[in-house]
């Protein structure tokens, strides 16, 4: 039986710990999918193919969609951010490769069993594949610079909800204990007034509309604290309104 295997490196933010997982698949020319790790915190995706395949190009073509589906499900269900895909092995031939980086902010509570259910959910897979807001979301979470990532994520939320009032309402509804912050706002006529807003909007406005009272160290501290919460809110908005 032919097989093709991809390799990735997991961020030390949160080690992936789960038992080796073997999924019956029987689609796209793939019979089973194996996902496992080693002591170096490297994650592997092995696709066992239904037919014997001699060419690497064919093996990559038939596994392109299931690999994309798994990556999307890892982001959607577990918060794993897959940055690069590189080939590891094909029919026992070892290739040189770069690492695939997965940044996880969550622990695996179900030993990745949710992937089994997700790979059978055609409606969900199609939504993850075709939803433009989800593709924008993936682009945002790949950004290395935290300021750029935060602003891109907030802009997606703004685009989904239409205006800042709706964004504030959505945040308060879905993040009940969210911190409220006061900020000096400059009006179009040059006058100033104090406003109260959620910390997400407070961060966004301090970055986008820097005021003489802006303390960038305080802004960055709050941004680091709440960035993952913003990721979760944007993902929730996509699948409520998308």
C-alpha cells in the first residue's frame, strides 16, 4: 500500500499530548489517516492510499483536500494554527523538509476524537472550505506581529457586524465578564469627550487613533492578555452570521 506523510512542529506554548489516532476515511483515494507525535513535540499526518501510487505528484494531489480539511478542523475545533506544510515521507522515501508550525492555545480534551466527527460533517467541511470570512480569519491568525493580528481580527469582526455599536453589543453578549475601559475620544470638530468601551474596542481605537494620553505599554499588555479571546469571538461570529 502506498502512503504519503507530512511533518510539523508544535509550538512550545502548549505541547500536543494525545494517543496516536487512526481514522477510517475511504475518500479522495485515501483509506486511513494517522495522526501522531513524538517526544520532540513533532506532529505527523500520514495518509494511507487505497491504490498503489508511484508518483509523488499524484499522491500530493489526492491528499490535498483531506489535508486541508484536517488543518481547517484543527483550527476550528482546537485552535491549532498550522503555518506551513512540508513533505516528510512518500512510500518509505525520506525527503528534506522544513517545519510546520502549530501554535496551540488550547489543550486536547477529547484526544482529537472530534476530527473523526468533523471529517464526516460534509456541511461543516464545505463551510470551512468556502467561507471567505473563515479564510480571512486564517490569514489573520497567521500574522506574526501581534498589533497587525489584533487589528486584522477586529476588522473582520467589524465587517461581519457592520459598525462599532454592533461589535460592542456582540462582545458584551458573548463575553459576559469583559473589562470596560474609559478613553478620551476626539470628535471631528476637535472637541474631546470621555467614552467607555470594551477593552477590545479600547485597544483597537488606541492603536488606530493614538491620543496624547495613549500608553502603548498598557495597550500592548491588554492586547497580549485578550488576543486569544478576540480570536475566539471572531470565530464565533463567523459561524453565527457566516
